[in-house]
C-alpha cells in the first residue's frame, strides 16, 4: 500500500471465501478501523499511528480495494459487517471505529454484536430521507460512459463535501483528484460507490433500528461538515441506549483520514478512558497519558 512504512499486512478470509486485506499497527488491545467511501486503508495511517502506542489498530482494506476481494453481486452492508467481524475474530479486537460509510458499517457491527467501545465519525446514516442521493443515477451513467471526471464532479456536488458548488471549480478539483497523486487508486475505487450509496438509501428509516446497539458509542462530527452528516448525530444519541455525541470545532468530513487524525485519535482515547465509568478499564490508554482531566471538547449526553 502506498505511503505505508511499518504497518503489518495480513489477509483474513471472509465467510464467503473472499480475501480481506488488513493493515495493522502497534500493540495492545485491538481496535478495528473501517474506512469510508473512496478511501483506502493507508489513508488512516496517521490515525492508526496516533493510537498505536496503546492499541493494535487493524485497518480494513474494504472490498474493491487493494488485495481485498470485489464487492460481488450480493453485496450489502451485511457483507461489510461479515468482513469486519471476521477481522475481529481473527485478531481478537473488541473495539471498532468507522468513518463515513464505514461508520454506517460500524453501527451495523454494533447491531450484530456488543463491543467494548464503538466510535463513528459522521456515519452514512439516512434518517427520514436526510441523505439526498438524487445525483446517483447521473453518476452511474457518467461512470458507465467512462466520463470519470464528470462523475466525480457530480459526486462532489451531490454530497456537498466541498465548501463551494460552482461547476468550474468542482471540475478542476475532480480533475486533480483523478489525474494527480493518488488518482489511479481513486479511479479504481469509483465503481464501488454506487452500491455503497444505494445501501445508504436502502437503509433509510426513522433510525429506531439503532436502538438495538448496546455498546458504549461515541458519535463524532465536524463543525464544517454538511448538515445532513452531522444532523443525524443528536438523533442517534437519543435512540442508542448508551451513546454520546460531540461536534468538533473547525473540522470537516475528512478529519480522520486527511487533516485532523490527531484530534480524532484523542477523542477515541478519551472515549476508551471514559469506559472506566462503565466498568471497562483501558489501562494501556491510561499509561499512554490520556486522563479524564484532558477533556476539553464538550460531550453531549442524552
């Protein structure tokens, strides 16, 4: 994987026989990281290294990426959950972090089994139609016509992940993303987007299904992210029986993988330490230098 220096690579066999590549860092209690849409495992290297002093961090190379198998014709969120559970059982990890679409997968891991700690950053959850995927049909058509730059511009405009919506700027950014550094792997991942977005739409609901998550859950979002991504967090915090949420100042949707991995790592460590109040003591995190007195970001509890 590009950019990886000291990570340990492994391959886990999923229930359907597919190979799932895993990149691991550090030593200690295991934490599984589930990447978002259009993200590779190496994009979370800084986050993993920020936690590796106290934990073994296992970053999944999701389907359609790297040495992992393809999505396959029966692909769905449950496929991703099966893969994550296989990694957990292979490694013994009992904690999960998910970002964006990976956050949606992580929540469904929480529905499948109780974990020691569950943290998600802006999960791809749609409540009452909050996620607008009206752009998806155009995206699929452009992708099928091999108009990848146009498709990426459609994706960026439709998801609102950039602070502007002017077509020339979106086109220029899309061109850079697809033909600049890392463009080859971005182009390779684009065909996985339709099935993932379709799952977000399929799972749209009133959110009540997530009341089945018994794990202690931290819901994170960024102040600069689109409202549809952060607006579901207080709703989920009300629905989940043991959850809290916080909106982090100055951060956007790509905080965990691009521009604020250290902040997200700190939030994860604090969540693990707060587990002492619930009977789960992360001695390694305490030894790593994280103390309850370090909390400076307000946590909202419902």
